């Protein structure tokens, strides 16, 4: 039963990463914790959970770093990178799943416009933030697969 619940949480986590309506990486890690509690931590050690927690932390950082770096790569300044990061958070809160794409775009574009940058470059920076957000999602999926594979190797 523990394994079935964990697998369901893993699947929900992957779906939540692809369609950001659920906290994907947290669900994957939660599935591991549920398994640990239900099996009295017989096969999963503290070391296992520490490694998995580091991977989990990297997935959180990936969103912000990838978005900011890509925004900069597309010509956006520091303000655009910050605008994209803040836009990602606010976009998800205000707009739900669509905010994952619109939030960083609006944030980066607005930040560039507030600096007096022309509309064309501001939109280019906003586009870069979307590219970064999508790159962060790919990284998160990769990290989640590593987490799940390591889980199955450990049980």
C-alpha cells in the first residue's frame, strides 16, 4: 500500500510540474516521506532523505535562476531578471497555471519598460523570461526523475 500511495504522489508530482497546478517536486518528495513513515523507514535512510532534499531544493532554485539567466541572455537587465522572478511568483498566485508563463513575461517586460527601455527590447526580455521558465521546468522534470529513480534503487 505504501508503494502505491508513493507512486500516485510521484505521478501527481510529474503532472504538477508539467501543468503547474500542483507543487510537483514537493509531491514527489512527499511520496518518499509517506513511504518512509508507512514502512518505519526500513529501507530509506537519513542520508537518502538529505540527498533527496538537496535535489528538491535545487528544483526551487532552478525556476528563479533559469528565468533570470535567460532574461539576461535575451538582453534584459538586472531589473528585468528581478521582474521575471517576482512575476513568476505573483503570476502563479494571481493567474494560477497560466501565470507560470504570463507572470515572468509581464514582470520582465514591465521592469524593462520602467527603465525606459523600448517596447521591442522589453518584449524580447519578457520572451527570454518565458524561455528560462520553460528551461527550469525541463530541469525540474529531470531532477524529479532522478529523485524517483534513486528512490526505487533505495527500496
